[in-house]
C-alpha cells in the first residue's frame, strides 16, 4: 500500500480526526493557561495553597472579574478534563466507524460538544463560587480563609471514598459498558450521551477541581498535578486505588490544619 493511500485511509477514519482534534484542543488550552499564569497574577503563589487568605483579599468582590475567571475555568476544564475523556470519545469514534456499514449516522463532534457543555456549566458554577468566596472573606473574620481551605481539603479527601464518586468513576473507566447502557441513535443521541458522560465526569472530579479555588486559578503547576491525578484515576489499572491514597493524604492534610485551629480557638 502506497504512503499517500495509507494516509488518505487514515484521515477518512473517524478516530483519526477526532484524536487530532482532542490533541489540538487540549494543547491550545494548556498553552493559553501557561501563558496566562505567567502574565496575570490573581494572587501570590510562593507559598502554595496557604495563600488562600492573600488570594481572597487580593480580588475586589465585583462582577468585573467574572469574565476573566470564567475564561480561566473554561480553559482549565478543557485542558484538564478533555484528555481524561479521550478513551470514551475515541471509543465513540470507533463505534461511529462501524456504524457506517449499516448507514447509521453517529456524530463524534456532537458527543464532544455535549461533554464540553457540562463543563461549561461547571465553569460558570466555579466562577460564581470563587467570586462569592471572595466577597464572604472580606466581610467575615480573618480566620475564615484558613477554615475554608481546611474544609476544601477535607471535602475533597472524603469525597474520594464516596459511593457517588465510585459510581461515576466506574462509568468513566469503562466507556464501552457506558455506551451499552446508555446508547442513543443519531446526532441528538450523541449529544445526549455526551451530556450524560460529562455529568459522570463532573461527578468524579468536582471536589478535586474546587481545590483550584484554594490553589489559585493561575497556578499552572497545581493544575497540571490535578490533571495527571484525574487522568490516572480514569485510565490506569490501579487508578482508583491511587485516588484513594490521595484521598487519605488530603484528609490528613486537612486534619493537621484543623487540630491547631481547635486548640488555639
């Protein structure tokens, strides 16, 4: 088979353009995130997640920051979550290729659009939460940011063991099983399945994603670490156990912060 013919056949396969689109979208989002983190500072990050108090007090609680924050959350959602959804998206592309023989119309772009729409909704929620937290921190005692960080750590750690987390993660780790249970025909069906799969993905990751509020939405290093963790959870053979180990670590971190607060109160 000649080289041009092989390339042409590969490009005609649904999986190939879909895979290239995922790489392009993810790479673009990461590039924009890294650029923004190097040029815009929402808060000092020299001390990692302990800067929640400085971060909250550095942003005036006005709606003027909403577009910037929403943009950052959208970029983070695409950069972090699209790679973790790649197994399901590519599986759907394979199914679309097989369906061509039976003249059924399946739409991988509609599936991806549905998936991303769910994360757009989460980005809006996270933006409103971040602005609300900033306003509340300015109005409440100085101890509130430290308590907020501790609560986020304990919440994220405990959720790693929640039945809902396990159920959603099982759907994400087994895309073929998911499609067998939720299959719908046509472009509208693909969009619906994308919305459903996106909801399961949010169910897996929302608590970990909210840690970005404490770390700072411009903290590219912490963003990358969380992205790797969530990818490992969804695709690695021992991913679920890795998530539980991280859950123990987060709970321990939160308790270590909580004990001095209790005794010093």
